[in-house]
C-alpha cells in the first residue's frame, strides 16, 4: 500500500498568510509568514500522518475560463492574490524544489481539479489523503482509498472525511455532494444555487431523487410524486425557471478529473536549501521539515 498526502497549496498557503503576515519576516523585512506557516504545517502532517509521499498541488488558474464562461459570477468578487503572497508562493516553490518532494498542477485548472485527476484512478491498495479547506473536494471521497482531511484549525485540528463522515454531516453520499451543492449554492465560490432552495430543501431533494434528471423531470410534470415537490407549485416553478442555471452548474461544480496534470520534483539539495533558508529567515522551519522527511524515510 502507498500512502500519499495531496496538499492544496493555495488553501494552506492563504491560511498561513493571513495568520502570520505581520508576524514573520525575512532579514530584508519582507513577509515570509505564508512560507513559514506552510512549511510548518507540512512538517506536522508528515510527523502525524507518516505518508510514503507528499505531493504539493497548485492552482494554475484559480478562476478557470471554462468555469467563468459557464457562469460569469464564479468567484467574481474574490480579490486578486496580494502581491506579497505571490512572491511568497514563488519562494515556496524554490524551497520545495530543493526538498525533492513532488509538486503538481493542471494547466488552466484549479488545484481541486489536479487533485481529482490524481485520485480518480486510485487503486484500493493505495490511500490518498487530500488536505484542504475546500469543501468541493468532498465529492472525491471514496472508501477505502480517498479521504479528505479538512482544515478546521490549521492542520492541528483536522476533520477526517470518509464516506460515513460525509453522510453523517451532510446527509448525502460523497458521490452526490456536487448535486447537493448545485441546488443549495456555494457562497465561497459565489454560486447562488436555486432561488428559494436552502440546505434543508436541497438535502430533501437529493435524498428523494436518484439524480438531478429525475428531479427535473418530476418538477416538469403535472403530478409530482410524494415528496418535497408534492403540493409545492412554487418550488416546482423555481426549479423549472432555473433550467439554464442548473445546466451550467452541472458542468461547473463537478471537479474536472480528466484534466492533464503536470507533476515534477527537483533534486534534494540540503546545502542549497539551508543557504536559501538563511537568506529568507526560514532556517527553523526548513530544519524541522528535513528532520521530519528523514524520520519517515528511515522508519
């Protein structure tokens, strides 16, 4: 069995940036909080999860054109990446290159899509643990091979999603989480959902109907079957009126598991890494990370 950690770099990096941007600085005064926080989270994950391999997965495009063409409002009001964070992500890549760990991205797609492509063909003998604060990844959870470690308080507190956890928390199986999100909406991605359909109604609809096609067919008919549409002409009308929106969301919300993924790794170079760390005030984080990598490799 091979145990791999797939880390959503943007999710973890942003969390580190906002937690430490005014706390940790390089000798030249520039902020390196995102890098220090990220490296320390990686160290903790390696020590606690003991993976055979770590893959750091990047957004190539956090707002892919294919998604904005489907729905212009997708992440439309999310601010651009702060320039000092962009510089820190570039530094992080240099650091990771020198550790020899693998990195990955899917050209024109988000990290979630690259992660989806990496896990979609998972063998039952392999275990992938995705680490992120992005709930979209719930739809990839599959026993026994793919779990989501959802960041609650950095990586010191993780909510581990297997299929049973997803069902217990959301009331729908992981394989249908995307349909639930389509109906309910997703504020983090600025997707409004179907007007008048909140979490409770979305849950009832997914639990009642085997698919969105079946739901929409019942909404379009004259005599809906017993269930959440029965005696609810306004809800049926809203579902019919949302036809174009739902058609777009059925392409936008599911993770694109068929995208091409670039995977690379540099050659480990401890001397160059320590020199880089000294220059940017990363010495403690780098020393701890290398110790964690060596400890797992020797066990």
